[in-house]
């Protein structure tokens, strides 16, 4: 399952099909705004829409403004106060205030730039779309904005006019070992926004009956990991206890940019793992990237609690909170 929304892709398709399109983006919020900063709505030249900037409270007004923007070719900044009453009407507890940037594609937002953004997303390349909301200057960059990329946090820079929209690839979790802990971890990770993939050459473990609807590769981990690729938005969790299965995946991960590598096993088991990896030529610093024993020390008992501890540690590493 792909965790990307497809709003930029949709807007580009509508523009290329001759329908016309505008992108509306939440750029700032106050109070209990319905959608987070960076949320988008695509509006077609014929009034069709996809996505949301408020959960339904102000979409009608945004569509009108988007149609006018497509007519005059200029971007515009909108501000709305969503009342508690209106928010409640669409199933939200309370309202807030939001600012929305509307950009017609092909004029304010160059179609070529939107195409480059869509291509970067398809290739799992993290990219920031930077726009000066006063001058209209726009650019795409993969440089800088380290905190924003790490925290998935779009927003205004300190100057109050430069808006940075972060487009990170979807998070992925690759689990080696279709064991009981994996049965708890996979659905938890999916709720947290990860696209999980299971790898286990043992078909008895990695079966549809044990993991209905999940992506399962009954391959040896080194082959499967090479097929999937490991990047800076990928976490690798190893649960088999079997060096023949775990070690090839660990070695591949240590040569990659995977943001998290966790391996099940006691301190003693990990010490043996360290010996094997040292013998394979990995440095102490490289081996130190492995989180083992896996998971935060929360006194977990049983597969489900261990899964909680693993997911918590993954989150801490992803968000730069790990010690």
C-alpha cells in the first residue's frame, strides 16, 4: 500500500489533460485546525476536486478562489476562521483558523516544476517545495531543511513569507522473520503510517493465513532487500534469531541509508552477532548503528508489548529523540 496522497500527481494529470488545475495548500494554522500544515486540495478547471484543506468546512470557498486563480493566473493567500459549529458539523470537535495558498498550475506554479516534484516523489527522493508567498519565487530542493525533513514538518520560515512544503517518501518497514512479534508489529506500524513488507524464506511462517493481505516475500533476505532497496525512510527489523537469515539483511542495511536497524536477541546473542560482523569487516561505528536488544526498555512482556517497544524506538530514532 502506498502512503502517498496523490494530490500533486492528480493536479498535474488534470493540467496535462487540458482540464486545468490549481493546488490549494494549508500553510498555517491556529487553534484546533481540521488539517495539518501541508495538507492539499486539487481543484480542476471544471470544478472537480480531490483532497482536503479543512475536512469540508471551507472547501466551497477555496474552490471559488481556485477557479478565479486559474482565470487570472495568479496565486493568492486565503485566511479562514473555522467556527466550532462548522467544525462540529463535519465531525470535528472544535474549529480554528487556517491560511491556504492557492496556486494555479501552468501559470503561478510552472507545470515543469510540478512535474519535477511528481518525479521525485515517484523515485522516493525527499524534496522540499519552497515558495515566497509575496514575490511568487519558487524552487525545489533536497538540500538543507534537515529538521523539517526529519520531522515531516512543512511551514513558514522565520521571515514569515517563505513557505516550505516537505515531500518525504512514505515510511517503509521491512520485517525479516514472520514470527509472533511480527503479527503484532505489522498492523501497529501500518497505523503509524508505515508500508510494511515481510521477508521470510520459510513459507510456513510467511504465509497469507498468518498475515492476511500483507506483502510477503518468501526469499532469502539479501535477495529480497536488494530487490526492495533500503533508503533513509526505511526501517529494518530482524526477528528470526537465525544468523543465516538475519545476518545477510543486517550487512545490506549497514551499507545503506536505512534510518533504523533493529535486531531481536539478548545481549549475549548480540555479542556473537558483533563478532560475526567484525569478522565480516564492519567497523565498531557501523555495528553501533544496530539497535540490539531491539526496542525501548519498557519492561515489555509478550509479542504485542515487544512490538510496542520496537515501534516506539523506531519513532524515537526517526524523530531524532533516540539517546
